[in-house]
C-alpha cells in the first residue's frame, strides 16, 4: 500500500524545510524544556527546604526518574513505529509531562514528589522517539540536518530560558507557585505538537503496525555501525555536572566556594549558549556534505569533545582558560545531537523509524551512566586528571571509528 506519511507536496529537490510543522515541533521543544526546567531547577529547594528531606532523597529521586525515562524511550520507540500511533504518543507525552511535573508543587511528602517526578519523566521519555519520528515524516531527507538542528536549537534555548524564568517566579511568588505555573508552558508545548500534526497530512492506507520489539533489524547494516560509534562516544560523554564540579574545584582556592560555584554556573550557561548557536550551522553543514554529512559532522562534534576533555586534564585556574573547554563541549554537543538524529532519520527504514529513535536514547543513557560512574570512580580514587584522560581516550576511539566509517561510505 502507498505510504503517505510524508506530505505529497514536498519533493526531494525542494529547498524549503522550515515548514509550519517543523516550526511547531521546534516550538514544542522550546516550551517543553522551559516547562520541565522550572521544576527541575527548584526540586532541590522543594525537597530540602520545604519538605525537610536529605540530599540523598534528591539523588535517589533523580536517579530513579532518569532510569525510567531511559527505559520509556526504548518503549516509546516500539509504540511509534506506527505513524498514526506516534501522533497520539507525542501529544499524550507532552501533556502528561506538563501536568505531573507541575503537580509536585502540591506534594506534602517526599514519596509523593518521587512518584510524580518518576511518572513525569516516564511520560517525557515516551514522547521523545515520537517527536523525532514525526520530524522525519515532515521534511525531505536532504533537509534532515537543518530540521534537527533547528529542533535542537529550540530545545537548548528552553534549557537557558527555563531556569531564568524559575528564578523570576520564585522571587515573585515562591517555590511552590513557580513549580505549579510550569504547567502553562508544558501545555502550550502539547498544543504546539497538535498544531504540527495538523500541518502534516494524516497517513492513510496503512495496515496497523503491531507492537513488537525489533532490536536486531535496527542493529543491522549502516544503522548498526552508526549506533556502535555512538555507543563509543557516549561511554566517554560524561554528565555536564562533572564539568561544573571540575571548574568549581579549580576556582575555589582563589575565589572561595560561593564565588567559584557562581562562576562555574556561568560557565555552564556558556556551554548551553554554545550548544544553541552550533545546532543549526551543524545541521546545514550536514545537509551540504550529502550522504556522508551526518557522520562527518558527528566526527567534528566528537573532536570538539576530545579537545575539551583534554583541556580539563590541565589544572587551569584562569577563568578565561576555563571558558574554552566549556564552549568546545557545548559546540560539540550541539553538533553531535543534531548529527545523531539526522543520521538515524536517514538510515532507518520507515517502518523501523520509531524503534530506531527509541534505540538511540537507550544507547545514550547506558553510555552516559557508564561514563559518569567510571569517571567518578577515577576522580575519587586517582585524580580529576585521570578521569578526563579516560574520557579523552574514549573520544579518540569514537572519532577513529567515525572517520573509518565515513571513508567507507
């Protein structure tokens, strides 16, 4: 039967890619990030100051929630192999995340916060493959890089704006009201996804796709090779919190703990700004380079991480020198995320697109867990230099694999 999941008026030769549907998905990413960054930024204060919970409770809640989000992304991929089902998953995921995240404002016990946070993050995980697959449905293959670069840019803008809005709301209304009001941008994100879907012709003439775990087909051929390279990168892609910790420890002897922490958070803002700025140019470059574009841009992002982590092995205490690795890592993640998504969209068969976009975050989350855990052990048992040397080595392995792969292609 005929597959009409891609609009009939979009041809491979068209240059136009920033359609209402793409803008709707980008707006959803921005608004959703604003919405969930508010409770994320205020969660420590809610737990410790309002509910009197120890720091261990925060760690447990975040760890469980992140694990459930990773598992949900894999499950969400299976759900969204069906083009009609992915629309429902996307809308439901955005709306549910918004409501449950804001509901933590009314929690009166730590277990209630944990339950609501875990449920919200599960819904968030389910929607991610659906959103990425929807975006691949509405743009021509030659514009995947630009489309995913735009979506990543909007997501990163939300990550910058959300905490700033949280600070303003707390100063005006207090922590619980600020968390409760986060439902507004979250529901607006769901509305933006509905708008995007309405701008996309509904798939017709397709048989219902049964729910089925399809791992082996996803790991075959070029897509499997790409995911292997992604796995090598993610095993060395440590959580950004360790970058903040490294800067804080280097700056504390000269500036004191409070000032060092403030400067480190400013450096992290520079990281997010760099990621925002890099996303769209990385996508444009990926499209211009043709079939090898996503792999080459991914290799460039990995190289930026290798340089960044290499610089973190040095005990630099000057703020000007610390800016460089933060900006390199930010630009690197902007390029890597854009290239990963556009590569999966290009390589995955249409009937496996949901599963492929579910497998990608599964690889990412498992790799990130290994990177942060091993780097943390090396940091404590040996030194921060040993930890970043280990991470740099993994970046070298991933870069070598990507360059070999690009030459073969």
